[in-house]
C-alpha cells in the first residue's frame, strides 16, 4: 500500500471515529447561598486555625490521636472495602477502553476425517487414499490468525469509557468520603473517651467531698446537734455518686473498643491511658458556601455521578445508529504439516459487516428515556447533597457559637454553686440550717459541673464535625484525572 493510500485510510478512520452522539456534559448549577447565615453576628477567635491538608486532626495537638488516625487509611476494614471498589472501577475503565482496539486471535488445528468406500474424493493431505472404492482417511492441518474491529462510528464505546471514567472518579471520591467519615468518628469517640476520664475525675473529687460531708454529719449526730436522718441522707448522697463513678467505666470501655475497631485493631490490642478532656477548641474558617463544591468528597461523588449518567444517555442514543465491524483472517490450511506454510495452502478473508435494528417495539426509545431519567435523578441528588452539606456547616456553626456562649454562662453558674455549697455547709455546722439545704447545694453543684464538662465535649465534637462538613482539607483536584484513569496510572 502506498503512503498516499495509507494516509487516506487513516484520515477516513479518523473521520469515522470522530463523531459522538448524545449530550456533552456540563455541570448543572447547584443551589447555593452567598454566605453562611450562622456566621452573622459572630466573630470567631483570631487567628483562625487553617485545616491541615490531609492530616486535619493534627489541629488538636494530640500525639496519641495522631497515631490512631494514621492507622485508619491502612487498617480500617470499611475503608479497605471502598479502596477495593475503586480498584475494581479502574479495571472496568481499562476493560471498556479495550473495545476501541481490534481484537486479534490466532489458532492451529488438526482434523482427521474418514470416508467409506462408497465415496470418491482426492487425497488432500497425508493419509490413506481411496482406491477402487476402498475407504480412506484424511488429515487436515490449519494455522490461522484473525482480527475483528468494531468501528466506533457514533461514539457508543467512547461514551461508555467516559461513563466508566466518571464512575471510577466517583468511586475515588467515595473512598475519600469513607476515610474522612471514619477519621471523624474516631476523633469524636476519642473526645468522648476523655470526657469520661474527666467525668471520673469530677466524680472522684465529689466522692471525696461527700465523704468529708458525711464525717461532719456523723460528728454532728454524736454531739446531738443533728439527727440520724441527716446522717442517712449524707450517706445516700455519697453512695449515689459512687454508683455514677462505677458507671463511667462502662462508657469509657465501650468508647475504647470503638476506637480500636475504627483503627483496624482488635479491642484487646488497644489500651488508652486516661487523660483529661482538653478545653482548647480550634475554630476553623468556614470560607464561602461555594467552596464546598470543591472541598467535600461526597459532593464530588454526586457531581461525577451526573457525568456518568450523562454519558450513558449517549450510549443509548448510539444504539439507534448502525454498527460496523471489520474482520480479516490469514493463514494456511492443508497438509502434510511439513509443507503447510506454502502459497498453495494460503487462505485469507477480508470483510465488513453492518447491522441496524429495524424494529424493536420502542425498546430503544424507552432505553434513552430511562437513561435521561437516571441523569435527571443524579442532578437532583447532586443538588440535594449540596443543600445537605450547607445544612451541616450551618448546624455546626450555630452549635459552636451558642455553645461558646453557654460555656461562659455555665462557668459562672459553677462558681456560684461552689459558693452556695460552702455557705450551706458552714450554716449547717453552725446549726442554722437543716442538712437538706446542704444536699440541695451538693446536687446543684454536681449537676452544674457535669453540664459544664458536657458543653466542653459538645464544643470539641462540633469543631470536629465542622471540619468534616468542610471536607477535612480535601479538594476535588485530588481526584484521579480522566487521562490517568485511561492510561491505567495507579492513583493510590
């Protein structure tokens, strides 16, 4: 074939494969606000702490938490499920892309046949020839290579590849979202565990104070200035707090077990030392609502789902158009095997096959409508995902703002309750009030102290959840590119 003919053939093939039917993808507009409602009237502490890229939990400055979080990606089994699903999606892209290329096959055969004496035929290969009406046996050898190529005239294969690439990117975003969720859950459980540690410290201090109060009451009973009922009431108060102290161990143990599983460890292999709940709550900049479109992996996954479904519309539209398959084969057939590869035994073929569905009872139109409906559903899901993300950010912003105010008010209440208990205890020792007044102040103080501790826990959890709602330092540019997926470049 001359160079001019080859160039003409390449140009013709390029023209044939340049057309892709179906809609091209354009990201639909999301439902967004211009600013966060809950930031109005609240000025977070300065300077703000930026979310570290990837290792967002380091913002809390806890080495133990850092070590636990680093094991989530490697050992958390739920995350490993999503990682395996992503690798499967990568393989599907390569499988779909392979359809763009010819399929080559090769084979060799050896056929031995027998004819009775009533037939007459020339001996075509090694064997026993038929003479005078006698039976004969013939051996036929073949060696052949063939190729077939489905010409992607209307872009059906390329649209399928486009869909599978978007699905793989969606899977990568799901992996990142699952990782972020597991990391956030571990951090929340870690905070809850140390809340139990601080609660235990508080209850132990309360038990010590109540023991002292019981001693004072017994002394009052001995000198006749208090009744046995006062002693019983003081003892009841003491034992009630002791029971609460015992119960702390149950909750702490369960949080420790949950942390171990999130880190991919058996519960028996993890024991965390007791530590008080930190009171420093990092405040991170929320940015603009539009930034969520690039910072949240679940939004990225929903956006990639739209591209996937849009491409499948093109796949179904391409089914309306005829398909064209080119095929060729070349080889040798005959015998004996020592003389098989010769011009006399050469066999070859070259052909083209076009097919078109003439009548399918509306199945093609229905398939296009179904694909379009699936795309419309993906658009609605994308917009709902964005709205849910906005709600999550707003929820945590209002939680941080209100809890900060509540923490200040509760701090004042704790100090007032401490003073009230001191006064009531002094008055009781002086015989000016009954012991009921002391019990009332003891109960009020413990309740205020527990509330103050709970508010600090809620503030830390709201901070973690806000970072999760903002994407944990993730960015949509972290997704594998379409080119890398089609080239089979590893992403992980």
